[in-house]
C-alpha cells in the first residue's frame, strides 16, 4: 500500500514539514546508533538502541 492510498482512506494524515522536529529526530537517531556501537553493551541493548526509531 502506498502513502497516497493511506491518505485516501484516512489512515494517514498529511502534516506540514517541520525542520526543527526533523533535526531533533535525526540527532536522536544518530545518538542511538553511536550508543549501539558501545562494546560494553549486551547484544540485545545494542539492537534496541539501533532499531528504536524504525
């Protein structure tokens, strides 16, 4: 199913772009990926940090 289809059936709402929100989310994702590279963490913790935003 495409994003356009989800909009048509009202399962998705079209939102205006927000540069500050995008930058905040991007920084959070980068921070979590960097944290996931910490060698002292368990594999499950690394996985949780790496995929939390997906």
